[in-house]
C-alpha cells in the first residue's frame, strides 16, 4: 500500500517540488495550500489532494488532516514547510510583523505537530520533517526575525525527538542553503527603517544578485525524500548548506563576520576591528 505524506505550503518552491517528487516515488500526497490551486498540473491525479491549510488558522490544520485521513486512510510523514522571511533591522520591524512571522514559521508549525501527534501515536509511529534553514544556525544581517523563528524550530525539533522516540516517531530537520524559489523575491517581506537605508539597499542588491545563481528546489526535495525514508537517528540534513556550515565552523569568528559584512553590507574592514 502507498505511503502518505502531508506537506504544508505546497503551492510553490520547495513544497511543490517535494510534492512532485513524492508522487514520482509512488506516494500519496496531501499537498496542502493556503489557497488551493486546482490548476496545477501535477495535482491532477487521484494520488494527490489539495486540502486548504493556513498554518496560522488551527481549524484549517485540523480539517486538512481529517480530509487526508478520510481520503488516503493514514498519514506516514508530515512535512512542515510553510514559511516566509521577514527582512529588516530589529529596529524597523513592527511587533505585528514579528508576531505574524512567528505565527507562520513557528507557532503554525507547532500547532500542526500538536494536531498530528495523537494520530501518529495511535497509528504506531510516523516522521515529522521540519524545514528550517541554514539561517536556523547561522545569523545574517537584516534577517533577525526570520532567524529567530528558525532557531526556535531547531531547538523545538532537537528537544522533541527525545520525547517521541519511544512512540516510534522520528524527527528530521532540513536546513537548506539559498534556493531559487518565490522566497527571496516574493516570499520576503521587508520592514524598512530610514536609519538603515544604505545597509538595507546593500542587502537587497546582494539578494537580487545571487537569486539567479541559486540551486533549484528539486535538489532539496530529493533530500527531504531521503530524510523521510531514513530510519537512522540522523537529525539534520543541509541541502546546499554544507559549504556555508563548513566555512562558518573553520573560519575564526572575526574573519567570518568581516566576510559577511563586506559581502552583504558592502563594508570592507579589517577582521581585527571586530
Ligand atoms: N528558498 C530559500 O532560499 C530557503 C532557504 C532555507 C529555508 N527555506 C524555507 O523553505 C520553506 C519553503 O520556502 P520556499 O523557498 O519554497 O518559498 P516559497 O516558494 O515562497 O514557498 C513558501 C510556501 O509557504 C506557504 N505559506 C506562507 N505562509 C503560509 C501560511 N500562513 N500557511 C500555509 N502556507 C503558507 C506559501 O503559500 P502561498 O503561496 O499561499 O504564499 C508557499 O507555498 C520555508 O519554510 C523557508 O523558510 C527556504
């Protein structure tokens, strides 16, 4: 019998690529979306349903999970992928923007996990895959709000796997590097502040510059699939992030920060100024 995966934020980018990949591999896919788009070709098969699910609306989480159980009979893997980036200085971000960022990237993910856990426990197990980011372990300028949510996802995931192991529920974290999706151009919301305009412009230019050279989401989808089938205790998978983690680990902190500042903020300064 085919296994079933439920994905949040499957309308574009990594979520969509992952849905398509699991279909190719013969899985049933609940490609949940904030605004279900029945026009997407890859969803036009009886192996895919597109329940409406907005992670900030708990009632839609419950209804999407029930719809999936009714249609496919079970859920084996949950992929918490929905998310966006609030960009801007700490000073420029409003409390409402920060609240919304956490509602989507963190509290929405927690609600989805809390809704699926009783189902996984009663069915004898399952796998929870949380899409964090390299930004869940390394901080970059003007991305503090987003980082805070992804660090929260990392901490939650690492802690809860101790609680869930004896229920045969695996936890996996995916930490992609920069990926070419809607994320940078449309999925990123900017909170500008006049005191930081020059640095903000550098970051925007940097993001525009790198966008076309980023990896495609299909590579991340393959890693997510591998994680879904990996029965080992491996927790973290870093598609297109390994090189950055490696550099961050081996470079002295002052040199790392001076590099990030010169590349992203256009400031060249000696590492020992830090
Ligand atoms: N692209 C990167 O460089 C990168 C790197 C590291 C981690 N990530 C993470 O990867 C995940 C997917 O991002 P992506 O790159 O594929 O960007 P994307 O193409 O913008 O996809 C984001 C998805 O999240 C959905 N979403 C946003 N708010 C939602 C909500 N309240 N409820 C349900 N769905 C919601 C979007 O739905 P709508 O279509 O309705 O907006 C969309 O389907 C995110 O968690 C992101 O943080 C991305």
